[in-house]
């Protein structure tokens, strides 16, 4: 029993150390920026690799985005789920003003320039926290 406890403690410590090593920023619930991208050719693997590399570079260099989530749609199993998009991005900000600065930062403008030919449609949902 004592050995199992020691092993479990070491595993937990390893996970905690890994979590602290990541470059994850703190979630800020004041302002959420949710972006959906529809690619011209959603099956083009080269386009996906270009997009992912550019978006990750942009997010790593953003001075304003607190957290970032980059995702792809799972296969929808309910009628209310829209799985027609190719990628989505969720970024949070301390305020609408910080998000406005993000729109003009060089990293964002470079991302748009590098990837704008890949998508046919982009929809953005911004929201303020109700708290």
C-alpha cells in the first residue's frame, strides 16, 4: 500500500511539473473571441499544416490574448451541433479594448496575410462576461 502511494505521488508530481512547464496563460472570463474558419478545400493537408503553423505562431506571439484554444469539429451526433467548419479559435482577453489591440498587432496581421487565401468564410462571435 505504501509503495502504491509513493508511485501515485510521483505520478501526480510529474503531471503538476509538466503543467507548470507549459506556456498556458490564465483564462480571463472578461471577454471571449470565438472564430470559425471554413476552408476553400477542407481536405487539403498542406493548407491545414500551413494554417496550424501560422495560427500557433500568431498565438504564441500575441501580446493580448490570455488563453487560446485551437480546435477542429468532431463528427456531430446531434442536430443542434454545427460541424461544418474546418477550424475554430477561442481566445480570451481582459477587456474589449485589449481585444481591439489584438486585431491590429503585427502577429495577427501576419497570420491573416499568410492564411487569408485558405478560407472561404470566417465568422466571429465576441462576448462580454455577464459576471
